[in-house]
C-alpha cells in the first residue's frame, strides 16, 4: 500500500497534465528506508514521446547523487500514459529497476478525469496496490 500526501499526488498530476501529449516522468524522494514519500522531483522525458518515457541520463545521475547525499531514495517512480489506462506496459515492466519503489501511473487520456494507480514491480511481476491519500503528513501538520 502506498501512503502519500494529497499535495504530492496533485504535483504529479499537474506535471502529467503540463507535459501532455507527451509522457511525463519523475520520482518522489523520501528518507532512505522509510517508505515515506516527501518531495516530488519532476524530471525530463528524454524521449519527448506520447508513448514512451526515459529519464535523461545526466539529470538522473544528478538526482540520484543528490538523494544519496541527503540520505534519500526514490520512494515513488511515476510517469503518465497519455492515451491508455494507467497500467504498466511491457516496456515499463522491463525498465522497472527500483525494487523498493512504488510505481505510480497517471492516465491523462481523459481531459476531465485523471486516473492514478500504484504498483510494485519486482522481477517482472506487477502487483496492483491501494493508494491512501492523506491531507496531512504523519505528524499531523498541514503540507
């Protein structure tokens, strides 16, 4: 199960809508080992494609180094699907390289309704998981 604040979901959706008709991609970083997403890092889709995404390798290296220096890890890896349901494609599954991450897919196929789903993807196996969206963080403070 993915527990995440509403403001983080809203930021991912805004990114997906802004990049439409191309797929958007990014991560949500959180403290290492905590499974607690804390900050969205919107990244560049190096493919600039409506059907495929790939992190820019230079940007990915900088983001991963910054997370390492801050004792963070990618708690969520997200991207959008612009014309299909939010379910991982074969390519998405083959590229899933963060076994501890939640993979969030956002469908922007309907301009009036956004679908958001989360999965665990490990060794080519996809497990659908529930998303619990909170309006406050764990301490009860407003985001």
